[in-house]
C-alpha cells in the first residue's frame, strides 16, 4: 500500500509543473512575461508543499501499522483520489486568479480541494488511531493518539476559512493556503519518536 501510494503521490506532484508554461513574449521582454505568471508559481509552490506534507504524514501514519484492513485501503484510495485532483484545481486557480470573472469560484474550488483532502486524511488517521488501534505497532497511549488527531483536526480550520473567504477575494484564499503550506513545511525538531528515532511528522493541514 505504501509503495502504491508513493507512486500516486509522485505522479501528482510531478504533474503540477505542467501548469507552468513558457509565456508568449510581448512588450517588456522575457523577464516581464515570466513575472506576469506569478500566480502559476505561487499556486505551484503551495500545492507542491502540501502534497509533500501529505507524503510525510502518510509515511508516518502507515509506519505505525503492522498490517492493514479493507477499510484502511479504501480510505487510502479516497485520500489519493483527492490528491490527484490538486493539479487540476491548481491550474484552475492560477488561470483565473487575475481575471475579472470566475476567480472567486475557482478559488473556492482550490481551497475546497485542500479541505476535502484534509478531511479524508483525518478520516484515515482516525480509523487507524481509534477504530483499529490494535493494528498499531507499537501501541500508542490514548493521550498520544488524541494528540495526533487534534493536530490533524486543527489543520482543517484554515482551509475551511480559505474556502469560505473565496467569495471575498481569491487572493485571500491563496494567501491562507500558502501560509498553511509554509507553516506545516517547517520541521519539528523538538520532539523525536523514541521508538524508531525519527522526527514526528507535522500534522496534515
């Protein structure tokens, strides 16, 4: 399951760069044309970091298991499906951000795609940590499992706000999503899992 998931995530994160194309050269030369494409660069960076964070957290979640069941496989597939949508929603956001029509709806779809992805990761994590805690290797204390779930849940709020505020401004939506990606991309160095020596992954945003 982990190998299959890695392959899907690798394809999704690679497809993001296809949204950045060589711009047509008009007045101002190459530099001006490249700078005019800043929405594509920002949306690409945000989505790339987010998928990268998903990959880190996915490894952390699966590493806790000694085996999987059908429900875990199904929830994992749904999570991967939501990740595979990101190249499309990223392109949609980058294309409509500076237009005078459709930009709010495109931003809502962009923020909503992150929100759905976060909800599905929370569902997968909850199933692993609560419903199937006997599959954990090694067993985690209740306090540890609750802390992991709280971090996953807390990450959903910014995406909910970003999606709701798309009706106000698509720039606010993009700014929130970018800020969340930047925050969760920062490593946690203060805590280390004493069981395997690896750093705790950030909670999925």
